[in-house]
């Protein structure tokens, strides 16, 4: 039996299995999943803004996610790129951080996602640079392989010698 796949998938089952099989700690696997999922969002934003993904600013990411959130509120979840429904839509948490995300018209869940995407930019830009390609051309396999190499450096030479501090 074939299970239909959502055309917008941030991490495929095959990618999840590849991450599970990677020589990474539990935290590194978790962060790799977040990085690949963020890469899909960043790529979509870059396509819509017609720029290379590594050139996106944090403010552009915030504005795009804010716009997508507005589409979801006005036109429904199917019209938005980011699809999620909260079992507790009125549940919101106080945002005490002071960054480019704080003033955005987003729920606390959306702000959390936005911060994850912004934080993934640094690693994804470095990975793309190492492969001499644009960020939007990266594959999940390349991200996993790069994170594995960086984790090996961390294990062998210490966290100071690695790029990632996960």
C-alpha cells in the first residue's frame, strides 16, 4: 500500500532514516533534522524573493513567515506554505527576548520556528560554501555528510576545532 506524500515535506522518511544512521550524537541528529527542515523553508523564501538563499537577511525571513502566517489566518491553512494547527491556538507565551523576531506579528510557536530558521542560516551558509554551491542547491545528503564530518572533527580535535557547537 502506498501512502500519499504531502508535496511540501520538510524531512522525508528516507532522510530521517539517513540521519538516524549517521555517526552523530542524539543532539546532532536532532539539530540536523532542524537544519534540513529549515533549509526547505529558506529555499522557499529565496525562490519567492528571487534571491540566492545565502543572501537572505533575518528580517526578510521574519517578514516572509509573518506574511505566510497572515495568509493562513485570512485564507486558511491550505493557502499557506507553512501548515500547522495548534491544539491550543489561544495558548501563547510571553516573549522576553529582544531580537528581530520579537516585534513580529506571530504566535509564540511561529516565533520559535522563525528563530530556528534564522539560526540554521549560519550552518547552511557554511555548508553551501564548503560545497561551492548556493544554499538552495544543497541536498539533505550533503547536509548530513557535512555535519558528520564536523562532528568527527569535534570528537577528535575538540569543540573549538569544529564549526558547529551542538
